[in-house]
């Protein structure tokens, strides 16, 4: 449907270009035509659809599954938190945020105080 609207909009803009060539009072002729109002409506619809599509797209959390960075691992070690093998960026980020929030994250013999492992 979007492709059809885009194609029709291009057709209407081509009509506008042709009208520009033929008359000195183009604006008056063009603004009184049905094509003008159809073009304005299509532009508005397409813009609104684009805005709605952006609002519906949830932010991507794919980064959370990437391996933890060296900086995250070093920071967690400085905090005294045990490093899990295969720790992800998301897990490291969560542990860092928990520590910043209340300092409750830490390890006791390799187990997290929050019981999350």
C-alpha cells in the first residue's frame, strides 16, 4: 500500500511540473485542482505512517547478547564480582547497575549475593 501511495505521489508531482510549464498563473490553477489536494493528503498520510512506524519499533536489545567488553570485565573485577564464563554485555551491565544502585552485588565463593546465578 505504501508503494502505491509513493507512486501516486510521484505521478501528482509530475502533473505539477507539467502545469508549471504551461501557465503563468500556475499556483492558482494548481491549488484549485483535485490533484493538489490529493498530493497534500498523500504527503500527510505517508509522513504519519513513517512517524507511527518509528513509534512501534521497540529499541533493539541485541547488544545484550554480545560478549562482555574488557572494560566491563575489569570494572566487575575491581568491584570484587565473580566473572561468569561467557558473560554477556547485558549481564555485565545488569550487575554493574545493581552495584551502583545499592552495592548489593558481590560474590561469595563465586555466588552472587543477589542469588542471580
